[in-house]
């Protein structure tokens, strides 16, 4: 709390006098209504006299009305009781992808090979997955390491990459507009996205969980009734979190790191996401922890633009899948998992098995 240089009463008297003088000089009485709330509300918040003081699940959220929400974030109220639909509609279709073949990178992706670099969309703020190490500024994480393995198999050099930082909401557009060759950014395979982009074989299995403050009484989804929960825009959880918390209000942000900031500012009481994402957030704030049982599961895959009459991307799908096949078989996948995620998700992680399209022999 900021200590004021004057007593509250004296400060209010001086503030009132300045406002009255300002109104007399400008002869615009409407200014008083616009200025007074901004002059008094911060004082109310600091002095403890605000009528908005309240608690939810043991968390003091009296500061929330006075703290700006993250840029681009919006609140969404829960649906009416009659329109709430707590019944999940899982995407149970088996996703089939193109199998690796015996072609070389020069044959599969000649344009990328000629360019000399592959352009990859990643996150720069997802701890353990795609983040900039504050100690040296290097880009690190499981997703980033996977991107480097893909570059290694194309060029023989894992650093031949141009990284592009993308939010959750930017991933599909970046592929469709050709801004990146591939996206390696916690991209869940689901029916809606499959209509817009192509996917590699899955590379990481994730489970939906809840992140809450250790000082709160939230222990499961049952405790989220009337709470405010954070999810990110255009993530699978923007659409699926209502299944887990059908009576919650939602804060929709651009990035998961914004959700953590919102929780630290008491603007939300929980975050719903995959355990791989939430474990990275929990590691950044020891006052948070994962609670409840898993609520469904999903697989991450590398996103690739769909083939069009002007550009065939089948070779790129096969190239990425050849790297995934290699790292599953030579131990690289397990090494990366143990390094970035094993401590928080357990040491029993195994790479998801691919399902390949049945093709006629050439």
C-alpha cells in the first residue's frame, strides 16, 4: 500500500478545494462528476473504507475493481441456468496424419530448404514450453526444443530457425496467411481446427486441470460456482471450460501469463487449462497449486497450413512426422520430457502414438 503524505481528512479537503477552484475557472460543472471518482476511489481502496470489500473462497478481491484487467481481456458472464449445458461433447474422432516416407528434405520441402531456415510460431511466455530464459534471454522449453529437432533433421543444424511469437488466438491465422511454416505452441487437435489447418502426429498428451491459490478453499470444480475463472481467447478452454465450471464467470485473456497476473491481482479465483501449461504457471508462483482430478484429455500436435491448389504442404507434414518418429525411437522425446515437464507432471510420461492415413502403395 502507498502511504499518503497527508491525513485522509486533510487530503479530501484539499482535493475538494482544488476541484471547486477548477470548476469556477472553467465554468464547466460537468468536470466535477468526471474527476471526483478518480480522486476519491484510490483513497477509498487504500484507507479500507470502500464498500466493495468482499471475499470469495477466502481471497480478498476488494482491489479487483480498481486494478485494470490485462490488455485485450474481456469478462463473460455465465449463461442462464436454463441454457447451461454441463454435458461435454468430446471430440472422439481418431485423427489420421500422413506417414513419413523415404524422401529427403530437399524432395519434401524444397522451398524451405532453399530458404535455409524454417519459420516457426511459438510462445515466448509459457514456462517449460516456450519462454525466454530471464538469465540469458535464450528461447527455451519443450515446444522450442521440438522445433529445434525439426530444424536439425532438415538442415543438420537445430538453430536454422526464425521464431515468431504468437498468442493462442494468432496461431491459425498465422498458418493460413503464410506468416509461419509451422506452429509448435500447445496446439490441441480438435474438430474445429482440423477444418482450418493440418496437423502432424501428436507429440504431447495433456489433461485439463484447475490452478488456484493455495490460500483459497478451491479444491475441485464444485468450488468454482460463482467464481471468476480465467481462460485464453481461441484456446480449446474458451469453449470447453463451461463444461467444467458451468456457473462461473470467465475472464478471457490473450495469453496464459495474463491469467496468472489476473490471479495475482485477485481478478480471478482460478485458471482452467492443460496440466502442462498450469505446471509452468505454478512454478512461477509458489502461492498457487493444481487442484482436483483431471477433466478430460487432449493431444498437442504441430500445426501446418492445409494444402491448397497453389501450395502443397503434404511434404511438410511428412517431414515433421519423420522427426517425431525419430525422437520417439531414439530417446530424445523422453530426454526433453524429463528436462522440462517430468518434475511437475510425473516421470511416467510417454509420447502419444500416431495414427497414419492408410495409403495405396506407390
